[in-house]
C-alpha cells in the first residue's frame, strides 16, 4: 500500500511528522503554485490521509511501525586523524544509552527485528531502536559486554579475527574466544564477510567465498550466530543483494540512512552512523529521524 512504491519510512522526517499530525493536504495544496515540491507534499498528505481512512487500526499501525538502527565501530576514544567518524569513547557510548533509556526508548533485539520483517509481528511499539557494531575491533569487546542486556548486534569479518584491521589503520581485531564470550553474554553475532572487502568490486566467485565462507565460519565458531550480514562500508547493489539472499542470509544492513518499516527490502536495511563527537542529543536525533545531523547543527559544532 505504499504510495508509488514508497514506504512510510522512505519520506524525510518532516513529511512523516506532518502525516502524524494529520495536516490536511488542502492547507499545503495552494503552495503548489510556487514549487513542485509543495505539490508533491500535498499529494503525499492526501494519499496517506485517504489510506488512513480506508484501513483498520491494526493495518495502519503495521504500515507506520518503524525503527532506527545505530551503527558504531571503534570504542577507543582516541579520535585519531581520519577516525573521528568511527571512534567513540566508551563513556560517551554509555551516556548515549543511558539518556535514551531515561527518555523511554528501548533497544530492539535481532530476534524481534527479524520477526517484524517476517510478518510474525504486525507492529513495533514506539521508541524502538537497534544497536549494531561493525568490524569486531578489540576495543569494542568490553563496551559490548557491559551493555549486553540491550542485545546489540556485532558483525565480524571472520578471516580477520585475531589480526589487524587493514581497513582501519591496522587497529587490533578481537579474537574468536572473545567473540564466543560475547555471544554467550547475549550479543547477536553476524557476518561482516571474511576479509572486509567491498562486495561490488568482486567477481562472482570471490563474492561467493566472502559470503558463504563467512557464514560457514560463523556457524562453526559460534553455533548460535545469526544469518545476518552488514555489508563492509555499506557497499551493495542489486547483484550483491541477490547473492546475499542466495547465500542463506536472512537480512542485510547497509549504511544508507533512514528508518526501517515492514515494506523495506530486508537486504537493504538502513542504519545511521554514530560519530566520535556525537553527544546524547545528536544520538536522540538520529534515533528519532534515522537521518544524519542537519547541516546547521554541524556548523554550530565547528
């Protein structure tokens, strides 16, 4: 029932807010004389108002239920040049989660997330968000252990564990034993391929090794590992998504920004990155909107 193939969450936050507030299309319509964007907004509001009147409450809640996914990487807090966008101090990470909890937000487990997309859950309660961590860096182990009750998801490059990250300045990567202990603590463990290579740049045979090989290694080392993957660097296209499904994965995370609803392609799930300088307000914005910080906000921080 998405309009022109566009789901509820594909619209920017302003449009979603106007829909929630039930702003009549007639108010916006006259502005269409000045801009096609206003005409498009009026059409959008009219469509969703009509749809809301036509479906029952359960179906409406299914169509409009959505969640945001945060993605973290390093937890060293060193902010080395070039790593400012992926490295955060553990105390800042804990503060993020503490503030979200105080505001009534609850973490979404991978099991509930997958059940929602399988149609086993028709809706999600409001204020739900998921926590994901890419790369399995050694400095992520303790912060994840301390927040295991929130059921974060960790995506590991299986052939790189115990070594150094060629994609992040040679920083140390966690050992398999540490990954198993995290799994025992309740962390969902998924794939980040074998060697953290961009899948769109690989031939079919190499891509198959990265996808199938990683899943096989995960199941051998962590029997309860989830058949879920985070694409390295978020890199994907139609061929990669199809290969991921054929390899046996149930879902895949990108780094495309936005919230996720029941209509989204499960092999293109959206996430928003948390940066080293993000405070609780910035993370609150990202959880609510699924979007990056506005440009005016970034200017104020410079």
